[in-house]
C-alpha cells in the first residue's frame, strides 16, 4: 500500500459531497431507531447528533468527526458505521457526524470564519463549538470518547491516548485492528511528540494549555478515557475510512466487554 504523494503543504486529495454523506447517515440513523438531535448554530449551518440507547446498557460511548473540513474520511466512516448498524448490544452511543459543515464547503481545516474549531473548546469563540459544548453538557458521562481525524503529513495511521487514571489501554488493540487495512506510522516522533508503534501518550495537563481541542474538553468534563484517531491523508480515501472504522469498532467492542 503506497502513499499517493499528492499532499504538498496542505491536503490535496479526494473530497466528498458532505450533504449526501450526512443524508445517508441520517437515513440510517432514522431507520434503526436512533434519537436525532438538531443543534442550532448562530448564523450558520445547524449541527446534528444521534443518540442510541439499548435500555439496559452498562456503558456509554461518544464518537465525533468532521471538525476539520479537509478531513473527509471521518464523515465517511461514521456513515458506514451507521449504515452497517453493527454496534455492541450493551453499549449506549452518542454520535456527532460533522462538527464543521462550513469548512467542508471550502475544503479547508477551519470554518467559514477562519477559526480552527479543534482549538476552541476552552474559550468558545466559534458559534459551532458554543453550540456543541452546550449540547455536550446536557449529555451523561461517557466511559469512552473517540474523535476521528486525519493528518495529511502522516506516514500511516496513529492515535493519541488520554488516560489519566491508567485504565486498561485500548490503544494496542486498535493499532492491531487497523494494521490489516492501513499502514501504521512507525515514526518515533509524530507531531513533535514521542510515539511508539503509532501510539502517542502525551503527558500533559489540559489546564495549562491556552487552546483546547475537543479531546481536552472531553477528558476534563465528560470522560476519563479518550482517543483521537488519525488516518493518513496521503493514502486513498477508502483506506483512511477503513482505518477509522476498524479502530472505532475495536474500541467500542472492548469498552462494551470491559
């Protein structure tokens, strides 16, 4: 499986018809009985979230994607997960299929106002993140959160683990689940942080950081186990979506059994 070699200083790969992707996910969510939340956004396209309850679930998990408009594999992966509807039976789920619709229309990381939404969870300058945080605060605590991303510079798939209480890690199992469908980034340094076999375990205190990604907000307020999954954007879109689906399936299955 070879890199495409097309990303120079930015993402230059395949794009998606976001409206069609979101419509497909919405149809599946409605058909399989998910609760659908519409999240109004001031002067911008509304967000949508899906909630699924089994009635007797012991665990709760949250999954989000589409916060960067030049990362199309995440919304595709979420649509596929919704269409296939193969979820652990004893797991309640919350899904946000696209947090930055205006950025996707422009095929750029930031939203239409030029803000990186994944750095706005501390100061809440953007309407999208204010709306998302207000919705999140109304939801219960989660045993696991997954944020699906891409990295146009990556040599392969990798992930970040935030696990301050040293719970049993899901990281190695996710890497093993991804390996058959996508290369793993072997670099000892990724994004300036030490990595081993595609796993970054940053030793940091979110309270000391001036800008928060979604994962920092989640680990501070909604969960004690959070993973950011990074598919490599210089591979085909199908490969990247397969990697995110494989990692998400692995993590959700393990947390439901633990």
